[in-house]
C-alpha cells in the first residue's frame, strides 16, 4: 500500500532540472519532453524482449531506461528497471510476466507525474 | 573549454549539455561513438564526456583511440555511465579515462571534474615534452617527471 501512495518522482531531481536555466523551466521541459518520447519506445522494446526471454536485450533495454528515468527523477521506475537489469544479467527471467507488470505500474505512475510537472505545450 | 558530450541516450545528452553550458563551456554533442571519434579526430576538443554503452564505438574503445592517437593536445576524458561496479570503473580508467562519473550526474560532480580537466589541459599545453598519451593513469604520467617528496 505504501508503494502505491509514495511519490513516483524524486522531487530534488526535479528541482535540480529547474535550476539548469534562468528560471524559465525550459531545460526541464526539454529533458522531460525527450524522456516522454524515448521512454515510450523503450517501454515497447523492453516488453517485447521480456516476452521473448532475450536476457541480453532485456539487460540493455532496462539499463537505458534506468538511466533515463533517473535523469528525470523517476526514481521508483528507475529502481524497477535496475531490478529487471539485474535479473537479466543473472539470466533469471522466469518471472518475466511479474517483472513486466511491476514495470508497467511504475511506468504509468512516472509518466502521469512527469506530465503534471512538465505539461507539453 | 570545448567539451564533447558523447551519449546515445537523449536525456543524458540534454542533461549534460545543460549542465556544461551553465558552467560556461562550449558544448558539442555526438549521438554515437563513431561520430564522437570523427569530431575528436578533427581536433580542438579539450574534454570528452563519454557514455560507456554506445552503438558502434563504445566509451572504453573511444578512450583507447584517443590515447593512442597523435593529436597535439591532451584530451581529458570522463566516462559518465550507469555501470557502477568496481570492475567497470577499473576497466574504464584502464582504457584511458581520467575520471569516472556514475549517472545520474549532478552539476557539482561535473563542475569538480571540469576544474581538474582545466588544470590538466593547461599543464599539458605548457609542458615542453611530448604530451601524456599512454593509457596509464594521468598521475602515473606526471609522477615519472616529478619525483614525490
């Protein structure tokens, strides 16, 4: 229950992104906007290779999404991606469906929170 | 300084570009290792901030090519990656990187590395001998010329 109620975003990272320009929020908009685009493609790729059981491809896809998610403060999603990356590195993908479900839950929460922080014009 | 950012992941490129620009440096970006190598080969780069995992030429290979190259000036290299295991850090430094940053990066971490980079590039520019170009750690290069007391 506490996981469902916790903030999907690391607010200090959001504050950091806001500090990167002269207060216009342009850097935050650019970085989050890019993330919302690339993460949708990354999600499709990760779910596809998880379904296929391709451990090497899962590790790479999860690694990329982990880094990008951390950059925009989506820390809960980054943690799930790190967990998937670890499972893939150890070739432990028996519970691919469970990993995919955890990913989908955090992915939806992160996107909703980010869209609220940096709405697309 | 003129700083090349090499990363195939777009949010990392944008984040590093924003940080480095705010610190007052000129930035150039490359979306893959081979493009970064082209830019490095044409010269004029003071610092390379490079990801590890990239299509084509990866970060460690980029480090090796820079160190084995014949450019006139020293390129200070910082590997910036999410690979945080000690063996990765050692492999990255062994390939020719001067420093190693684990993502996500923040302004303070980048700023401190660039202070060191600026000092190093100024030192090597004024050094009368051949530039340090081996894959040995930078400190080893200098200790051979400067006996410790």
